[in-house]
C-alpha cells in the first residue's frame, strides 16, 4: 500500500438540497386602502397568497425572507404574483391605485443597464403609471442601487412608498436619499403606539417628520376604533386594515367603505371635541392660577402660600427669567403640602425655548399676554407638560410648568 488515505464517500459531508418554490402556486389578493376625506376605497395593496392542501387561502409573505429558498427562486415567485396583480388591475375598471411590494434584494440583482421589470410590465399592459405605487418593503439593500431604481420609477411616473417606517436601520436617511411620495408606518409600532405612552409620543413625532417631508402617511393594520382615532391623530389620510376590509381576490366598489368611515370620523370628532372642552376648562383654571401667582409675586415678592391650589391645577413648578432667557430664581417645585426651592438651574439660559421668542415679540404689543407652549414630556417628572409664560415686569418673565390633561390618544 502506498499509505494514501482512502476517503469513504458515504461518510463525507453531504450538501443539503435547497427547497424549490413553484411560482404557479402563488397568486395575489388585494387589500383596500381607504381615503378618509371621501370615505371611499382609494387603492389596493397587492399581497401574495397561496393555498394549503385543504384549499384554504394563506398569506405567503413569509417566503420572501425565507432563506431555505434561493434568492432567485423567491424573486421568480414575486414577479409572477406581481404580473398577475398588474394584469388583473389592467383588466378592471379600477379608478384608484395599486401598491406593489418590492424587496430591496431584488433591486440589488438588477443590471444597471436595463429597465426594471415592473416598469416593463406596466408599459406592456398599458397601465397609467401614476396609478402604481412601489413599496420598498425592508431597510436592507444597497442605498445607491435603491436610489438609482427609485429615480427610474419616478421618471416613469410611478410613486414610491417606504414600508415599515420607524423600525430597523432607521429610515430617516432613506427619506432623504429616495424622496418617497408615501410613508407607511410599521404595523407593530403603530399598534403599540395606539395604546398611548412613550411609543405614542415617538410615533406622533415620526408622523410630524413625515408630513414636513411632504409625504402622504398610510397607517396599516388598523383593527379597532382606538387605532383609527390614533391614525387620525398621526395625520394619516389613508388607512388599511381589518377594521375596513380583509384582502380578497377581487376589487370592491369604492363606495363600500363610505358609511363605515363616516361613522368612525363622527366618533372621532365627538370624543375629540369632548377632550378639547376638558382641555379648555383646564387651561382656564391654570390660567387663573398663573395670574393669581403673578399678582402675588408682583405685589408681595415672596413665596406664596398657595401650594394646594397650584398642585390641584396640575402645576409642577414655576421660576423667573430675565428677558434674555437667564434664569434668576430657583425652581419652585410645587407639592400639595409645600413649595420647595431648587437652585441648581439658577443662571441657566432658556432663550432657545419657542415661547421666549413669542414673549419678546409681544413685549411692545401685548405685554400682559400669556404664552402657552406645545406639549412636551417633562424630563424630571416624565409627565406630559406645557409651559405658561408671561411678563412679571419689564425685564422679568414668569414661567410655569404644568401637567396636561388633554390626552389626544383617547386611551381609556
């Protein structure tokens, strides 16, 4: 024997055979997207579906991220479903729009020198491109490739949406790079935020960013009246979810959602109006306490014996600043039992706060005016607050931090 090692082929490591998807087993269903101002169905999201052995229709969304199948195989399924959706849309009398989900991995596989398959399909089927929205469904993918393809979509007349916004590799950079027309809030984040608390504050801030960027906002996964109300608070004019319709294999009459939307808007208006009445009453009460505090400080110039009244109005603290924003008094922290001095912030400058600008502007016009800030979360108490401010003297400003009672989220 030569001493060479003999390898037993049967014991060698075997390569696992990758599973294969049959594109013909997948088809689109369409979930309506309602437009609140008209109450009508304005468009549809095309969603991939398949059937089990019992013939029951199931979501196929999970396969597009399932690495048991090759990327090319998953792309074949996606393109087949997309083609079916566009063909059905072209053959219908639909006046609305259709949204199609595109995984960024598909974009990374495209040659730089060819038109995207979706644009080719739209041209071939003679579909008005302004009625097609491309949803970028993940925060993955090469941003340069996405930017190039999104420019192609826009040049062709399509609109672009960023889906699942607010999670992952935060997509603020994608708004800047892709300049989307539509933002869809991440469903899980939206549902969590609709319950109130810090997630609600974050999502409301995100929605403000979206609107400042000039994008339309769509809330998806809306399943309850409370979630609908929160979506309205976010500024969304478009919504989709089981509260309206599940996805189905055909398009519906646009008017089918009208009555439901009108009822939901009426319930929102009623509850919002009630909360606003309560807010106005609370503001009037706080204003009277602030003016009483102002009168006392102007005439007595000592710590007032009114801690219980201030605490009952929700006042957390008050302090004095010069007109240039420099704090010249301690914080007077209010409890029901007493008013406690805290001098750690004496000398701090608060001129960057928006109400200072307003007060300076009103100095020669309405020096007695009370200025009310936007609602914010107080860093010390973690309470939702607003600040009342007014001139105490020519160069002296009284600032009063107060808890808010106008919970816009309607959380019971």
